[in-house]
């Protein structure tokens, strides 16, 4: 009975495949010539370096991903151009809600329906350790397109020094964003955009005080300032590792301690930085008290409605800011010594379960190319930073995505976001620290007491240290993070 | 005569079995088998993507000996929530149902209105609540300030987060209210009229007729309140992520995180089975106590 | 009771009902208003009651991003098949558990109660794998079958409670007249418990309509996604398309409101039936 059923389905499937192959092959090739003529020269060279027909039979690849509406459109458009270039490959794109992504992926894997290629967050390292995904270094061997030194050095999701889940696909960094009109109203100079001229923390606090205004119009430097009735805050920040870690690194601290056997956030160099952030809320009253990410307005809303004049959070906010119709800008982080920051983001992973590795790798290259479709280029011009070195070193390529003439790029973008990051990057905490997801869950909940002013950073981090230490297992790179 | 009785008994046994057959099959397939699987997995370190290895009682002992930083905390948080939310939501929705069961014009419209908050998708209503209750910019605190009361921290302080979630929960008790309404339709009119003729007031009607007649429905809502209260999940998942400082770390949220974020399905199964036993004990107690106060017309 | 007091009572009742009704309406109106704004305006302080520019384009954008018409179709198919299954089989089971005295009944009832007590998170994957082993891949059948096999403990327990309130004399009399259990169930119990049946119908509609986890796990093709799953696609940590999410929420809610308005008539209908009882 079961045999019969599967035979019939196989038959139907075969017929369907043959039919779809026959009917569409003609007009598909037609389309290919059209689109390749239109897309940029880069795509043409890529498309032509690989033979168009990899094998005789049509092949289907499953690609699971998450993301916003714009991201979905970008991925779909790139899949379309890909299918045009390789008519014998069908890509089944599955857009999955990001909150439930791992649930769905786990279910698929458990049922033996593992996708061929997928978006991935920090859990990918466990997949790597469990032997579920390909080591990117193996895949890249002998393929000049994927040569390891084409990519930025800090952007690798490795699960051991010799095994990698690949470079970041969608890069973001920590960014200081501001509403320029509010600076003008308060008669304060705009934040500097170059690392050399960056504010010290004290200067930063001073500016934030001038920009924090109570309901009677007094700023936070005024002795009569009413901290219970603030109508405009100088600064808002999301209370996450990606915000405070650049400051911790710059101050000589680390997420882990020197010998990487335990938490490092309780050490004075790191705790001082976290305390500085908490003091913005509880001592200087220049930042709002509710900073749990769920209840906090996002950067675009906060700056546009003048709830805050400055905002420190990930650069993914740039797209919304550019749409908000306000006079916004970016500055370097207020770090005037040993400026250190990082790039971070998800990457594509290739599952060992794939039966079409060659085709999957073609898709991998296609999707990670910032020029594979107009829509994906738009993502790189609004949210993502490229991961390939040439987009930073080659002036023309840099202008392609970072030119300040582009609508979503404010003045100073190249200095404040691109150069400051490119020249001062280390590996992002999330990428390097083993067990980061679990450790950070503990750290985050403990930090809630610091933000609320109930405990000092040192007290809270020392308290949670014992629990954290049992989870600490060093870093993937082998260096302190 | 005797023969007839046993014949009837036999028939009853057969009929009862066949009426319940669909749900017996359903229970075996969709509850018993998965439950047994999860019980088995609770003794392993299964992570879904790999083969499981037997670890004995490790998962359980880790919970009880305090190695797991969240277990006791989440249990405490959840019991606190259940203790607050079950009575408030029962009393609240019963009162609303009483109100809507009166002879008023536009009953249908009002019933729909009162049910509306429970049908607004959780993601949308959570966004609205987060915005209203934001301590710095939210509407709730500006209103409190304008009438001279001191503002609250609502969802952002350890002391107020659970009471706030209980309060938010009142908005979504529409389904409990609907069940009460349906139950009220079964209260015989004659009994209420009899009280009225005897000159009994509202209280007599409520406590001597309506409440006693509705005990099966009340019992249902109490039991379901406990079972679903212990499994509350969406609120902390969407609104608070368990914070601040784990003060809204609901048990099932913690379990879900263990299963699908930390990928420890084996340990998640053991956490689930501990909850299963807790709920079972509570429910068994409730069922034992029902003889004292629940009145079934059909018994 | 004095007439003045009665009128005063009435006024108080109306005031409570009207104010409560408005309080309940606000979240919905707020959602609708937000669906017509840009994503920044939604969370402005001081709050804006009306959008500065009405953006119906949010709705068209939702339809452009996701095939919501297909989602509606899928959801409706699912709902129809599930609601019928649930109402029929859960009431049959509840009858078996409430009105027939048979040997296994307490054990079966205890098992059904027990099935509600284990969190979904740990049974989700085992059930899913079971269906895959049987051979259902990317199919709605796994979502429907449970509805036709009892429909869920929640409904069985609810109906059992209602069935148990009906006095025994009714079926005893019918039994003496020679009626079998099926006849008693159809002719006596069902008509007497219409409000409860309507409640089960509405709840199972609502739960099916809003469930995204089942469709998420069982369905692979986007062309099979449901409305609730479509809405879920708008959520996420770094998502800021609140306006689109609110628009999608409106799309999810509208059919539910219509169904509830129809369903609540049956809650009222019970009123006329109750004269027969007691």
C-alpha cells in the first residue's frame, strides 16, 4: 500500500517536472539574456564564469530565511534573477517568522526535511559542532570566488579555528544616530564624525545634559531641572551587549576575563563602562528609565518625535530613519581612546543534508553578492554593510553602497560608520564567545538591576558571575573577547 | 428484571465507549503517544538535531538541586501570577456577564464589544499596551500625573510587572465571560421569578439562585483558569521577554526557551513533566473539592 | 422595589455597559488608526489620534508583500473543516462522558483532562514527526484530523459541564419511550445546549483562525500559509513595520468580528429554550 502510494507520487512528480521543464525552458532562456543584459557588469562576469548547465536534470533547492518586507522582496528578487541565470535550478524560498525560525528549522531537521541553505543566527555554531552544516573553509577550497581573504577578517562565524560556518552575510554595526534639528534648537555642535575628533565620555554626558529638557524648558545642567517631568531626553540606548561592548573593549575590558575562564564584565574596566551607561539614567537623568528593548521606542520613532536627541543602537535603524522624513545624522561613538568596535550579523549556512551542493553554492554566491538584484543592492544601501573587503578598499565599490549622495546616507556616513568601523574592528562578542546566547541571557537579566539603579554594575556582575562561569568555555578564536 | 438491568448496563457500556471512541483515538494519537515520547526524552540529552543519549535522572536533579538558575524563580513567578489572575479574572468576567445578561437594549452589540479585546491579535494588542504603559512616554503615566497621582513603572519594575500583566489579562477574559453568559442561559427563569415574588433582592437572587445553578460553569472556568494560568506564555514572550531581572519569567516561557533557543529538548521535556505533575495535583484537588460546592442537575 | 430605584438601577447599568464597551473598543480603534499611519507616527508623544495623512497604502503594501487573499482562502478551508469536526466529535464525546454511565468513563475523562496539562512545546515536535512518518508532508491534514477526533480536551470538558446540568428525567423518559442514545443526544441534549454549542463553535473558529504555530510547523509552502501565519511574518526583534503589522492585524480581525456578531445571536437564543427546563 505504502509502496504504491510513493510510486504514484513519484510518477506524478516526474511527469510534473518534465512538463514544467519543457514548457518553461524556452522562455526562461529568453529571459536570461534579457536580464543579464540589464544587470550590472559584475553579475554578467559571475554568471559567465560558471557554466549555465551544471547537470541535465532540473534541481530544487530549499532556502529558509527571515526578515522584513524589504528583505523578503530583496531575497525574492535575487532568487528570480538566479533562476533566470540558471534555468535548471529551482529555488524554493521559505520566508519564516524570525521569532519562530528555530522552532520551524528544528522541526524540519527532525523530520528529515532539512533545507539546503538557510539564514542563521548564533545557534549555527552548535549546528557546526553537531556536524549538521558544511565547514565553509572546505567549501571555499579551490574556489577563487569564495577565497577566504576576500572577506573582512573579523566577520567569520567559526566554531573552531579551522572550521567555519562562513562569513557574515548581513553586516551591521553599533551606531550613534541623532536628530540634527534638536541640536540646532539647543545650540549644540553636532556629534563629530571622525575617530580622531570623537567625544570623550564626559563631553558626551555634557552634550546629553544640554539636550535633556524638562517640561518648563530647563535643561539638565540647570540647578532647578525637574528630573520627574522630562519632555525630551538627550540620549537613548538599547541596553544590549552590542551597545556597551565597543565601550568595554575600548576601555581595555572584555566580556570574558583575561584567561577566558569566567565572566569579565565584573572587572573594573568593564563594570565602569556599564555603570557609565546606568548613570546616564539614574545620576544624570539624560536617558529614559524604561530601556527594556520591548518597551522602548525604536530609533526612528524616538528621534522623529523628539523623545530623544541621540540614540545608540544597531545600524539597522538607518533605513527607518531615512524614511522618517527628519534631519538625521550619524556620528562616531563617544570613545576618544583606543576606539574599538565590530561588525555583526547573520550568515548563510549550507546543510550537509543537501543533495545538490554545487547548485546550493551557486545560490550562496548569488545571494551574498550585493549586486545580484536591484532590491538586494537597496538593502546594502540602507541597512547592511558589505562583508567583502573590496567594497571598502576600492573607492568605486565603496561609493556604490556608501556614497553620501544616496538617499539613505546622511553626511559623514563614510567617516562615522564605514571608516571608523573598518579601521577599528575586532570580532563581535556574539560571534566569538562560546555559549554566548545562554551567558548573555543571564547577564541581561542581571543588568536589569543596574539599569533600574538597584545595584551597581560591579555588584550585579559579581553576583551573577558564579552562574555564568559554569557556562563559560572560552572563545572560538582562542583570543580573549 | 435482574436480567434486564444487566442488559441495559451492557448496552450503556457499549454506547458510552462508542460515543467516546473518537476522542479516545484522538487522545491516544495526539496526546498519549507524544506524551510518552516526551517522558522518554526527559531522561535524555536530546537536542532535536542529534541523536539522544540516556542520562537517567540528570535533567530532573539539575532542576531540583538548584543548578538551573531559572527553575525555582519561574515556578514562583508563575504561581504568583496564577494566584492573582485566576480569582480576578473569574470575578471580573462573571460581573461583566451578569451585566450583559440583563434586559438592556442593544445586548448583541454590547456583547460583541466586550468580547472585542480578546480577538485583537496578541502581537497588535501587546504593541498597544507597551506603548500605553511606557513609564517615560506612555499615556497611562501622563494621565496619572495629570490627576496628581504618582506614576508607576508598570511592566518595567520587578515589583509591578506581574500585577500589570494580571491587569492586562482582564482585558482578554472575553472567552470566560462568554462561557458564563452561556451558562446563565441555563438558569431557570422560574427560579429567579420565584425569588422576585418572595421579595428577595439582588443578593438573594445572585447567591441563592444564579451562583448555585452556575457552579458547573464556574468550576469549569476555575479549572481552566488554573491549567491555562500555569501555561501562560505569550505575554512574557512578546511583552517582557521574562524581565526585568526574570520577574516575569513564566514557566512555559522558560521551557520554550530551553527547548527552542538553547536547543535542549531533553531538559525541556523534564521541565514540562514537572509542570504536568504540579497541574495534575492542583486539578485533582479541585475535582475532589467539587463535591462540596458544584451542583449538577443531571446527577 | 420602588420605581425610582429601578430606574436608577437601569441608568447605572447603562452607564457601566456604555463605558465598558467604549473601553473595550479603544484597542481595536487604536489598531485601525495605527494601520493608516506611517511607522514613526504610531508611537509619537503626545499621541496622535488621527493620522496626519491617511495611508491606505499600508493595506495595499501588505497585499503586495504577501498573498493575503490566498491566506484567507486557506484559513477559511481550515476553519470550516475544523469547526465542524470539533463541534460534532467533541459533543459526541461529551455526551458519552456526561450522560452515559459506563465502566471506562472516569478513566477516559481523567486522561482527557491530563492531555491539557502538558505544555505544547514538548508535544509539538513528537506529533509532527509522527505525521511525517505516516506520510503527510506540507499538508493541512495533520491540522484537521485532531478536530475530527475529539477536537481538543478544552471543548469536551466544556460541553460535559453543560450536559451535566440537564436533569436526568429527560433522557430517562425518552429511554422508556424506546429512544436510543443517539436519538436522545440529537433530539434532547443538543437543542437544550445550543448556547454551549455556539460557544464551542466560536472558540474553535477563533483558535483555528489565530493559530500560527500549527500551520508554521506543518506547512512548508508559502501558498498554503494561513492569515495568522501571515501576520506572524510581520513580527520580529528588529522589525519596525508597525504600520503594516497593524494593517495585517486588521485584516485578521475583520472576519472574526463578523463571525462573532453572528455567533452571539445563538447565545441569546438559549434564553427562549430555558423555559422548557428545570
